[in-house]
């Protein structure tokens, strides 16, 4: 992943889809990897849309994820899966 991010074009961003089963250590690792390449790279945390038995993390866990990423990166955002809300699969 790090090699890819280093070779990626300037307008690249990272999107991490999270579920209720996502561990803080996983999010922390993704943020650290991104920060090692570029602290300014946009980093999106995207809670999964409830489908096929998947559930999004709680608001408290999302807040924790945000804090973990924002501690290492300059541009962290939480954004829902809009394509699902629009009916696009």
C-alpha cells in the first residue's frame, strides 16, 4: 500500500470503509501508513451502509477513529456511502 501511495498522482485520497468490527488498531495503521507518505493527503473514513449483515460502527467508535486519524493527518473526514443512498450498487 505504501508503495502505491508513493507512486499515486497528486490528487489521490485514501478511503477506509469501517464496520462495527473494524478495530482501532486497523484504522491507526491505515492513518500511519498514509501519514508516512503525505500528511496532507485527504483521508476519508466511511461507515458501511447496513447491508448483508454488515453494521456501521457506533458514533463513539467513529469519533475514536476520527481522533486516531486526525492525530496524524491534516485532512480527515467522515463521509457516508453516498452511492448506496442514491441507489447505486
